[in-house]
C-alpha cells in the first residue's frame, strides 16, 4: 500500500511539473498512475489528500486557470517555485545524498526523499545514485525519467534509440497512462509532432542542444497529452497459449484450436484477447515470447512479428516462426 501511494505521489509531481499550463482534474486523473478505476467521489477525496500531503512536504502546487471563463481551476508546479538556487556538494556528499534519495520507496523515508530528489535535480545536481548498488533495492520506473523531465522543462533537444533507430526530438511534455510514461514532442527526423512510449526506448536519452532552443506548441502538446488515455478495447484477437504458461491470458480461454494449428502445437490452448491499439497489444503479447502465438487478426500477427524481430536483432538471436505456417510468433 505504501509503495502504491508513493508511486502515485511521484507521478502527480512529475505530471504537474512537466506541464506549462494548468491541468484540470480530469486531465490529472487520466495521466497520474493510481487514479485509474476510482469512482468520482473516491478520486476527489484521494486527490485532495495528495495535494495536501505534497504541500506539507514543501512542494508548491499552484492553482488557477489560463481561461478567464473556466468554471473549474487547474493545477501545476511552476519551475521557479520548485527550483533551488545553485548548490555545490563534494563528490562524497553527492554520493551520500544520492543513496539517501534511492530509499524513497520505504515508508519511513518516502515523503522527504521525494521532495529531496526532485529539488536536488531541479537545482542541476546529479547525485551519484549508482555508487552504492548493493545498499538498496532498485525501483522500477521509466528509463531516464529525470533526464526526460529536465529536457521538457528546459526545452532542450534530445536524441535516443527507439525500435532500433536513432531519433531526434524537441520534447514538449510528459504524460502517463496505466503507469507507463510517454513523451510528446516535435520529431526532427519526420518534421511532425510525435508521441513516444518511454518503455520502448532502447538507447539512453541524451541532451544534444542548448536549453530554450525551441518553442512548444502548447495546443498540440495539450491535445496529444490528453489523447494518451486508456483506449477503447473493441477488437478481438485469437491466441494459442503454451501449456502452463502465459497464465494471465488464460481468462480468455475458449473453444478449440483448428485441427491444423492443434497438430502443429499439441497441448496448446485457444484463447480470446481483446485490445484497442495494435502497437500496444503487440508489445504486450510479444513480451510473452514463445508462450503465445497470435493467430489472428493479420495486422496484429505482423506487428508482433515485427516486435520479436527487433528484439532478436538487438539480442543477436533468431526469434521466428520456426515453420508454423507464418501464423503467430515464437
């Protein structure tokens, strides 16, 4: 319970810190991990508690609106209110501070560590959090999230690896959906706005330009961030599941495999899988590796094969269909 609460508070801080405009409650509800699935009343109560707790920790959440005719106020964390003046620490002091902030997931240290980590990095300090790898457990999070946040708030271009290619981006904002982080920005390689899922970044992000070197299209950024929400799951896929594996997908088990597929995959089970976005579904199913074969629809089969191809190329291994008549993936 404490871990989920800490994750929610960190998510709320990141979302409010990454925006340049006041976010309404529904926008916050869509983007912050931990608010999904709550009733309206439960969300309102939890959000009020979270705001109060963060403000008590010294995190300045501002309320207001850029629209004089808006009936409801929005919220953000202004960079100038959150930053500290320049700080100088010795390497040893930085290492100790870094180690301390990595204990934020522990209930006793969570509240102060969240504020300390955010403010130290906002001040330009990069504590050596990797110097003591055996002192603490790791905390799952989007890769290089603090660096992405720096790029967004300082308007600094970045480069990173994505699906096996090098991309160049002017980051506009960060958003969350179901605990996954996304960056919205202007893709310099394609000369158009794009949205990237941070979990799919396969090469570390690097700052490559000068701070403040571009302008943000606020309307486009807001529209794309608002669009990052749970999709309508109204499409159906048919899967074959390996015996005793992919247990979380077995809730959709139904019917029998065709004789041809059953002969090629003896002992496997047929299952239905509902999805909305093909790429989201492909990434999910490809993560099960050889435990799942997608039988239909064809576009999902192709997308999963593409994902497995990228991973196989990155690992230097052969991940293919191995004579399964081109159906599904291994």
